[in-house]
DNA sequence: ACCATTCTGGACTAGTTAGTCAATAACTGG
DNA sequence: CCAGTTATTGACTAACTAGTCCAGAATGGT
C-alpha cells in the first residue's frame, strides 16, 4: 500500500548551515527568503515545502544552533573533579579569546536572534532561555566539581556563581561585538575568574 | 541678503523620540520608513529632508539615545567619595531591577542596535564602543572614589573591576531579554557586588 | 510499465520597500 | 506685499518582499 515518493535531493544539514549563515550575518528581518534560497541552492518551493515559512525556518536554525552551543560548552566543562577548576578557567578564557578573534563581529547567533526577536516571538525567547539555563547548569556542575575537589570554597552557592559567570560570558559577547579589544576581553575573563572564592593551596 | 525661509513645524525632540520607539521595538530592518513617518506624524519628504536616509536617521536616534544612557549612568555614579560604594551597589541593583521589570523585553536600544548593525556599519560599532567606554570610565571613577574612602581595597585595579562590572551589566541585559527572572537578575547583581574586594570595617 | 506520492524549481501575485519629486505653504527682510 | 528660501506633503517609481502554485521529475512497490 505504501508507495515510496520522490526522496529529497538536498543535504538538510548543509542547507540549514547555509541558511544559518545568512541569518547570522544579516539578521532575521535583514535576510530575504530569496537570499536564503540562493545561498542554499534550493528553489523557494522546496524551502517552503521542507521547512515552512520564514519564521519556522529561522526557529529551526536558531534551535539547532543553540543545541550546538550547549554541546560545545558541555564538552568544555564536563570531566573529572580534579581538573574542574582548570576547565572552568580555560573555558572563560577561551570565550574571551574567541570573541576577541571574531573579525566579522557578527557575534553569537543566539544573542543576535534573541536581541532581534525575543520581544515579539515567545518561541525564540523560550528557546534562548532554555539555552542559557542549560549553560548555567553546566557551569554550576563544573563549579560543584571544583568544590568537591576543594579548589573552590564549598560554602559558596554554586548556582549563584554560575549565573554570575553566565552573565560575564554574555557580557563579553556584547562588548566584543561593540569592538572591545581581545586584550580587554581577556582581562575581563581573568578578573572574573580571579574574584571567585578559590581555596588557597 | 539673507532671507528667512519657512521654519520647521515639528518638534525635533518629539519626532526623534517617536522614531526611536519604533526602531527600539522592531529593530532597524524590521521598521519601515513609512512606519516612522506615521509614528512621527511627518510626511516622508520631511523626514528625508530633515534627517537624510533611513540609516542616518537611525544613527542619529542611536547616538542621541546612547548619550542619554551615559548621562543617566553619570547621574547614578557621580558624587562624594563617602557614598561611592553605596552608589555603586545601588546602580548595579537598579539595572538588575529595571531589566527584570521590563515587561516588553525590548531591552536596551544600544545593545539591540549593536547586535543588529555593528557588523556591517562601522559608525554604529564606533558609537557603541564610545558609549561602553564612557560607562566603563564612570564605573572606574566610582570605584576609585570608593577606594579613596577605603571601602574597596586600594590595591585592586579599578579599571579591571570596572570592565568586569560593565560586562556583568551588559550580561544582565542579555539574560533579561532572554527571560531571566527579576529575582535571578538581582541575584547576579548581588553576587557580582559581593565578590568585589571590599575592605572589612 | 504503471501508479501514488512527494520533491523540485521557478513563474507568479499582491503587497511593501526606500527614496524622489513637484506643487504648494510659511516665513521675514526689504 | 513681494522675493527668495526652506518646509511640507503625499503621489509616484522601481525594486524587492513573503508566500503560492503548478507542471514536471524521481522514487519503489506492484
């Protein structure tokens, strides 16, 4: 009974990546569907057929990218207690360096999409909130690991420290986009890390 | 020789405020010149005649608003050394509360405009950088005042603490837009303030 | 080979976009 | 009250917008 229909002729991952790059560079309102079609190589009919309207396509790209971001933070922060403090310092520094190295200044797609759309698209706002919550949880887990290893004062609230660090990370992103120098961003990272309640050894 | 011509019939400040509100709510690309004309009550010809093209109008609005922001931070942070630490704590807390109270979640126009346009408009990026530099300097001055009054450890580098606090402030803005609760934002503010190198009294 | 089904590409539509322009209004020094 | 200059308005244009539609193509089970 089931008859197989014509299969898709495009690689969904590649198409979504091309669409993401357009939205990332030009923003949601600043990117036309025709541009996305040209960048992906698909006809508009295929684009609409596969992903729905412009907003749905953006949301798909936004959520996929958010998941990638959380995964990369997880990779950076998860690991044994003994090296948790090193991973934490390294991650904050790595974000500072990556932000400072971003020649294009296009910044983070999650931040950009949230800035543009969260006020009038609850789905975007909710997705961004989940993303930042997930990153905050990863930071908190890493801090707890460092506390178990007695690198960070165990009496400190790991959730409070995590939410502060998340704010610092997002702040570095915002300042980097405005043109703050790489050295200035690294300075912020070092100051933030330095003020944490480390246990003297 | 000089003959006086027809004077403007609109209040420039009111017009710029109406234009600012449109850009603030809908972003640069998401706002049409027709919408701005309708919101200001001016015809398009007047708008173009008075402010130039869309980008010039946006830049004007953006820079005026940035100057207002710097002024308000100056008002909050300037004052005698004896109360500098209180002003610093109060300002960070006030930003957290204001961000948490922003029902519309439209956030800060400087952040939003920078996110949307800094990558392809050097004038926007330069303006944002000047704005953030000015705020950082105000924070540094307030920290120095608190150090003179021996509220903050005088051996700390006030510029480093200022740039960290600026990052925290911009981070709170970004997280607030994503939906972080008012209580969570206040928590971040308290944690950041609490980690500063206060002198015990 | 045929069929039911889905995929493809681009022509098409109706509405919107940024920016221009010409006719007219408002002003004051002379 | 006239002359010279600038302000105002909204109709106008050419290009672009999101989204639709359809004729044809690709598939694998029968």
